[in-house]
C-alpha cells in the first residue's frame, strides 16, 4: 500500500490541515525525509503552497488549525504547531499555540524546522561599505545622527567601541555614544581597522 493511499485512508481523503478534498498529496514533515505515513501529512495544494512560500501566507485560511491541531496524528500536530508559530502576529494564532500541548518528542520535531531555518538564514551585519561586522568591533559614524529620546546628536566621525549585533535584524547594531546605549543603523557606520 502506497504512502498516499494510507494517508487518504487515515484522513478520509481530506486535507489533514484544512479539510479540503481536492488537489491532495503527501507532504513529508521535515527533517524526517522518509515517506513513511507517520512522517507525512496529506495536504491540499493551497496549504502546500503557503507552507513552502511564506510570503503567500493567508492568515484567514489557517483558522482551520483550530480544528486540526487536536488531531491524534503526530505529524499533523507538528505542522499545526509550526504554522501557528509562523502566524504569531495574529492574536488568535497565539491563543491556539498556548492551548496546543506537544510532548517532548513532538515538540523537538516541531522545533527542528526552526534549527534548519536558522542554519540556512544566519543574520549577517554589514557596514555602509559592505564590510562584515562582528560583536565587539569598533565602528565610526559616517553621518550625524539625531538620537531620539536622548536629546543629542551623535556626530559624524564618532568612534563606537565594542558594538553588539541585534540578533534578528541585520540592519541594527547597538553601541555607546555619549554615555548612552543606542541602536544604530549599519548603513551609517564604517568598520574601523
């Protein structure tokens, strides 16, 4: 019996995430690449397209997770958790994620996709000239910057020592200027040798 046949029997020939009945196919839940039914979900073309192309996500479509997250199938639970994490800007998705319980093995499986993504998408900070910045570097301001909320201007040519990198934003660094810890756009600094 093929994987897809097994998945169709398990799901009643419906998408295991949104319950659509057309355009169904097996989807291996990474990082488990084998096509064993326990490692796969049966999903429709709409779900597949939005899972594989984050820019196409329609939050309204994923309200279906309110039902599918309660599935007894581990692969479906993992996919529901992952999609709710992607939709964390939506209050309803955060509420559902708070309710969803995964045991340690399933949670590790669900989080493994984040580890793969983080390894693929390491954030690199570069200065205005394209030089790669590292935590602890010394940079020089290449433009006068008005520091909002502090009431002063950081002057061009000011050296900022021992910078910190903002982990989730490659355009921001932090450093001390005039005794104040400020956030600086990387395009306005030059790495000092």
